[in-house]
């Protein structure tokens, strides 16, 4: 039996590093079955998570998680710098893309109700390395988005107490780079409080979230009604500063999609809902309602709230840090509403932080189960039924980043990570529908996914150029549609969800892929640099740690299986010897 102790000593680790290429070939594309994810992998956490959640818990979690994070954080930046009043359309585009992705997530979550979300879905389709890369980006997405939301919490909390300057409660430190030089201690405090609360109980956290979300929705309805009654329709077309671009589309159609890439950050919450599948009663019934229902409700609220703020104030006068509360300062006789909105926004931000921090811990827990990171992160507390180690670790990381990093630095990087993972999940659903490993030929499906992504990339590249190339848009767009129809007609479906399945496949998942690629093309170049650096760090970690840890785990499992087989053979052999001895005794007696 092979030794499985790559980290037992420096010499052993050196020998393991020399075998890295061989081990990577064995591990990178290794897949697990859904039954293994639900039994063997799940058992590595020790205690089980408690199944106490219903569909209304999930809807409340989704609504609370998305509304607080998105509308109160990214709307101001998207409207002022990217889309103008057409941020309303940006939310429609982002909402459609999120709903398509939600259907993809739901089919996986019903078939395999585990806490791993996209990480688990990709591991049973594309293998260990793609799942790990997606998992690394998911963790980055959650930590950075929670840090952004926590800093927004400080801005809105200041307005509750009548503080006009949104940076008033932050401490400016000389010598640090711009964007990292304002320390935010209230953001750190709220993260620590919620981390401790999440360590205690998931069900109690859900009840707290539901109560907070009900109050929060009341404030949202107030904002919508105030915007439509006190707002001015002329603000939808006229800027506050005459020299700024005017019209409903001041930055053109391109601005709409650039804005959509930013506000897509607003839909992260439903992804967190999918990580609760392990704690849900009757996943086949409750998960579709919880995920898709929350996305639809939130999309409608986002569009109404975006219209409200654009009517209250010209887009170029919107405050990107605390857009809604500051907007009421410009409405005659309604300055009192600033405090009201500040309270509502603060409640919403707390609920969104609660849900997202709950989701990020469950992702890290399941990634720890897979041994691509130390299994210490996978431990579930037997008393509380929560992943305490993962919760505390990520809470500390989030607090540290929230202390230093400005909101505008975080938003783009969050969106690119989100879009990348949603893109992979849509690809995974098509692959799983049409490929059974070792039974069907995977290459027609792989070829379709590659060509479809390539045509989407060509389309978005042409779209982003300043040249008049409508003919290339028609060709690449038509090619995407033609490839999908050809694939639908020629490649048979070999696997369907038994209890729930996404409708209109493969067109639904293909549309999700196309929209995610399109929105990825709208993210700025600096975000791609940061994304590339983080992905490179993640790959290095995989090469120097993860591939050896998972290889050791696989060898240990194989050795255990061999040991059991040998014991069975020994037992059978001893039984046979006893039978032969008994027969000899009988012959001798005769």
C-alpha cells in the first residue's frame, strides 16, 4: 500500500513536490458522484448540520441578503459613473441574468442538497481543479462583498444620527495609499457581532433575519412611494450639471451594460441561499421556491427603487456612498426622511451581511471537506450544528479588509468573481445533462461549450470597440443561436433531474452563459488584473498544497479499502479452512 504522508516531514514534502506533475494529472479532473458528496464527503465534518429551514426561511434569506447588499451599495456608483437614469434597465438586464443562473443553481441544489453550492456542482461535473478555482473565487467574492457592505453600513449609520459627511466616522491615516487610507472601525464591529451570532445557531439567525427583513421591506416601500410622489420625471432625462451628458441613456447602451456588470453585485444573496440546501427540509419542494422566488421579488424591488432615486435626484448628483439617504436632503421639507432611510438601509445591510457571511462559511466548510484546504475548516460544532471554524476565520478576514479598503475598489472585483462562477455553473449544467463519464462521448458537448463561449467573447469584443461593426455582432450572435439549436437537435440528453429540472434546456443555460460573458466584458481592466493576481495565488496554493492533500486523502481511502478487502479475504479463507478441517474429521471418523 502506498504511503500517504506528503506533509509528515520536509523530506516527505520534497519528495511529494517532485511528483507534482503526476499527481496533478490524476487529481485535476477527478470527479465525485452526488452520492459520494452526500455521504462520504459530508461525513468528514463530523457532526451534521441541522435541517430546520423551510421555503419561507429561504425567501427571507434571499430577499434580505440581496436587497441590503445591492440597492444600498452599488446603485449610487452604477447610476453616477456608468449608466445614469438607465440604471433601471441595468437592473433588468442583471435580474434576467441572475434568474437564468438561479434556475441552473436550483437543479443542482435539488439533486444534491449539500452546503457546497457551486463548488460541489462543479466537482461532480468538471473535476477537482475547476471546482477549486471557482471555490477560491467564491470565497474572494464573499469576503470582498461583505467588506464593501460593512463599509456602506458605516455610511448609512452616520446618516441616522444626522451626520452629513459619509466619511465622518472613518479615521484618515497619512501615508497609506488612496482608497486604503480611511480606517472603518464601525464596519469591523458589525462584522464581529454577526460572526459571533452565526456561530450560535442557523435557525435563530434565520428568525432574526426574517424579523429584520420585514422591517426593512417597510422602509423600502416608503422609499419607493416617496420617490414616485416627491420625485420629478425631468430628472430622468436632465442632469444636474449642464455640462454632463443628458437623456435617459447619457452613456449610451454600452453604459447600460457597464452598469449591469456593477449592479450584478446586488444578486449575490441567492447564491448564499443555495449553500443552505443541507439545512433545508424537503429540498425538492423548498429550494426552487426559495432561490427563484427571492430573485424575482428582488428584481422587481430593485427596478422600482432605482426609478425612485433617479426621480428624486439627477443622476450626476447622486451620492455613491449613501445614495438614498442623501437624496432626501435635496427634497424640500423631507430632510427628516434622511434619518428614516438611514435606519432602513442600516437594517437591510445588517440582514445582507448576515446571509452572506452565513453562505461564505458554508462554502469554506465544504471546500475543507474536499481536503483542498486544511480539513480544520470543515469541522461542524456538535452542539450548535454550525461550521464555527470557517465562520470565525472568514469573519476575521472580512473585518481586516473592511477596515482599510474603500467601497469603489471592492465593487468591480466582486462582480467579476460572481460572473465567472455563475458562468461556470451554467456550463456545468449543460455538461451534466449531456455527458455521463465513461458512458457517453463528452467531446461534442465540450466542443459546443467552447465554440459557444468563443462566439460570445467575439460578440462582446465587437460590442466594446468604438468601431461600427454591426455586421460582426450579427454574425457572432447568429452563430451563438445556431450552435445552440444544432446542439439541441444532435446531442441527446442522458441525464435529467429526478425531482426538479430547469426548463427550456439547453437554451436557458446557454443564455446564462452568453449574458455572463457579456457582463464580464463590461468589467474594467484593473479588475481583471486583480482577478488574475488572485487566481494565480489560488493556483500556486493548489500546486503546493491542495493537490498533495487530496492525493493523500485518496491514497488513504484506497489503503483503507484494500485493508478491508484483505480482512474479508482472510475471514473467508479462515472459514474455508474450518470447513475443510471439519470434512477431514468426518472422513477420518468414517
